[in-house]
């Protein structure tokens, strides 16, 4: 395997770190929503949303390493970059949680 241009390797690492920061933000949002918004809907619903955000953050952290590894391998082999299903997980997951929170805000 050929060693890719170091700039691409560093860009891939920065992308990985951005995904990790996003996953940490989702975990923090889940904890904050459950602990610091007592007036946002019933406690069980609030806890469910918080758990969903934490699970989404944890899944994204794991998937981001897989994405980094696959991109690194493709660069070393001179292949096309693989598709990124992680983006769909993040996009649809956040959209679903946002829709539920919007309903709770409108009802409260």
C-alpha cells in the first residue's frame, strides 16, 4: 500500500475529530435536555429524548472511527472514497429528535 499525501491524511483526521466533537455535543445535549429542562413535557418523554441523543452520540462516535479507517484505507489503495452512511444516521436521527422536541415545545 502506498502512503497517501500527508495533507489528505491530516484532513481525514480533522474530519474524524469533527465527527467526535459532534458526537460529544449530542451526548451533552441529551444530558442537558434531561437534567435542565424540567418543564419540557412529561419526565418519561424528556428522558427518552435524552437517551436517544446519548445513543445517537455514542453510535456516531463508533461510526466515525469506521468512516476514518475506511477513508484511510481507500486513500492508501488509490480507490474511490467509500460512501458515508453515517451522514444519514446523523441527519435522520437529529431530525427525528428535533421534530419530537418541537412538538413538546409547542404543546408546553
